[in-house]
């Protein structure tokens, strides 16, 4: 189990953001922003980062970024 700090912000009904970071030997950070066009369509941008603190790879950081288009359908 690794402690994690998370911050969330709802700017308005259409735009929200989340950022988090783990606390430990190999800290991981991530951020996500979501914009809802309507009830069905939204776009999500994200960033993930992992820092290596092991002696052979100290200071090495791996980043990933992406953009997703999401379509939702609600079933009854």
C-alpha cells in the first residue's frame, strides 16, 4: 500500500481536472482534464509520469501523454 495525494477541481459543469501523486520510493504523478460537450460526448486529456529512484536509474523519468474522445450511452 502506497499513500497517494489527490486534488480534484470542478471548474464548471462541463470542465473538471484531477491531479495525484504517490508518496514512496518510486513516485508516480498523473493529471487528467475532462471537457464534456454534452451528455454523450467528452474529450479527456491525461499525463502520467513515473520517477525512478533506484541507484542504477536515479533521476530517470518516464512520461506519457494522451488524448481520448469518449462516447457514452446510458442503458436503462
